[in-house]
């Protein structure tokens, strides 16, 4: 079954070419455009299942403001960012704004399709190696100590610290449960408590917050070794 999608990109030809490719593969493209402004209004008015949002400058301040507005007014719409060769801070900013994933601009159409399908079902639409590279480059607590990380870490129990690390590593509920030898329902409860204590609404936001503050690096050092 095709995905209802809006394609927004700074380059109209790219938006239209991508839209055509998606249509040929059975997806319903509600709009394909390159607005200088008004991207959020367009997406909200068309109400797709997924918005594919292209940007050439993911690290610039404010570039993901449309994502914030879309998620605030239409939280059911998933947003997948289509960006250049990954910028770690750009990826973190996209997730923090509420995006469901990040796909490279040179990704094959099959990869774009997989990202749309995952985002529609609520999954993280991002390659694990992309996250690992981003977080690895972002985490540098020695260069910039962050008291906020310590404050947040003190809110979590040792079990919740392990859950946070596993979430940041891209594990889903099933893998978290198996790795910690607990029931999936218990794993879900731990995840929800971590999100609540960190004051975020999704796993991706938790991972982005952990990366931004240096919390993830410090949490990994406190990760329990036993079940």
C-alpha cells in the first residue's frame, strides 16, 4: 500500500523528480514543491502521512522550525529529512525538532521508500550507522563539560541508565527486553519513565538530548554489566 506523502525541497526540480519516482512506485504524492517559506502551512493543509523535507543546510539554526510546527499542530504527520552527507549536529537538530528520520540526498529510491514506510508506522527512519557516526562525533565532554548532563543523570535509576544507552544505540523494545532479560512490557515501562524524566516525547528526542548534553557518554560509563 502506497504512502500519502508531501515532498518539500529547496530545489523544485529535485522535488518534482522525487515525486515522479514515488508516484511510479505506487505512492500518492499530495504535493511536490520548493517554497521559500510556508512549508509548514503546506504540509499541515495537505495532511499527509509522511512529509519528506529536503534541506541543503541541516546545521543552520532555525532550519527545522517547520518540523517543530508540523509536529505541534499535526503530531500524526511523520517528517523525514532529506539532507546532504550527514552533519552530526544537523541530524541531532532534526531529531530534537521532532523528525522521524534522516535520509541522505544520494540515497537510492528504494532507501527513500523504506524510510517513508518506517516513518509511517512510527519507527525511526534512519540507518544505525548514521546515528552511530553522528553521536560519536557529537560526544566530547572533555572539551565542553556540561553540568546539565549530571543533573539529568541523577534523575535516572541504574536500570533506566541502561535503557537510555540501549535506546541511543537504536534498540527497539524487543531488543531492550532481550538484552536486559526482562519482559517487553517492563521494557516499555522503563522507556516511558526515561522519556518522562528527561522531559522529551520520543526515543529520538531522548537520544538527541543525551548527545547534545554529553549525557550519553557519561551514561555509558555507568551502564550496569549484570542483568
